[in-house]
């Protein structure tokens, strides 16, 4: 059974990111993140990282925020490329 801790929330470049750390079966922490544009446009994106693991829920949250930021940056770069 996975233990779930309190989620971390951040707004980044027009996206709202929510990361939830989850204890996996090897006593390490993984994460799931959800991101959506703050204005509500577009679909919500849900991703999870379940390989490897982190020693603490705080580290898993930090890693999840960083991964979601990279995805937001990539989405914005693709939009810019399509417009230009």
C-alpha cells in the first residue's frame, strides 16, 4: 500500500503544478505531478516517476517540481516555435 504525504503546489510560467510524494514498496519516495494552465485552458497533464526513488518526501517533491518546470518550459518553447 502506498503512503501519500502532503502535496507541494507552485505556480510557474502560467502553470499550476501540484506534486504529491508517494512511498513506494522499497521504502523510497516517488512522486506524481499534475499541471494545468492557470487560466484553465488546455488539458491537465498527469505524470508519475516510479523508478529509482528518493530518501525523503521533501526530496521527491523538489524533484517533481523540477521535472514539471522542465515540461512547462518545453511546452512553452513548442508553442513559440509553432507561432514563429
